[in-house]
C-alpha cells in the first residue's frame, strides 16, 4: 500500500536517506549532514514543498517542488525539481503517486503549469512522465549558466 504526505521537518529521518540516494544517482558524493541541512532550510523557510511516499511502512520516495512565477500568465507555477523512488519500491506505483500529489498541489495553489527537467539518458523517468500526462516541450530551448 502506498501512502503519501506533505513532509515537515519531523520527517527528516525518513527523507534524508532518500534525498542522499537521489543525489548519488546524479553522481554526487554522499553527504547526509549536508542533505539534512539543505532540507531543513527549505522546509523551515517554506521555500519548497516536499511530498514523501511510503510503501507500507517503508519510506519509498519523494518529490520536491519549488515555486516559480509566470510573468506572461501572471500566476504561480511549480518546478518539479526532484523525484526519486527507492530502488526496492520502483515499478510499484510510487512515482505515479508522487506525480499525482504534485499535480494536486499545483491545482490547489492556483498554478497555471508545472515543469520539470530530467537527463536525456534517463529513459525510465521519461517514460513515467509521459505515461502520466507530461509532454516534452519541443518548441522551446532552456539555457543555464553556472556561477
């Protein structure tokens, strides 16, 4: 059985190992202390919204959303920045449940849209997103600069 809830600082013991595993997936060194500090700051400062999923009693995944704003639409939107499902809980509906929680939250907050970014070689994630109604943006380019 999959359950989800909006995470608070009280959920850090469940959330931090998942967040650290997520970062390792993206080739970062493990840093549990740094992960705890980062998540604490985001949650206490209400700078992000995190949904935590459980498969039975076991912490199984999370998604983290950051608010952004559309000047053209003059409305809030959300960046789904992080989505991670623990290896043992994959292919069991956890990712889909987290995506649905994110959409529900976005609708409830009056958002006009959500966006996400994933690696071009992360085909399992791309399949999950497309299966759940996300569309690949083909007519726009995104740029970034590292500071």
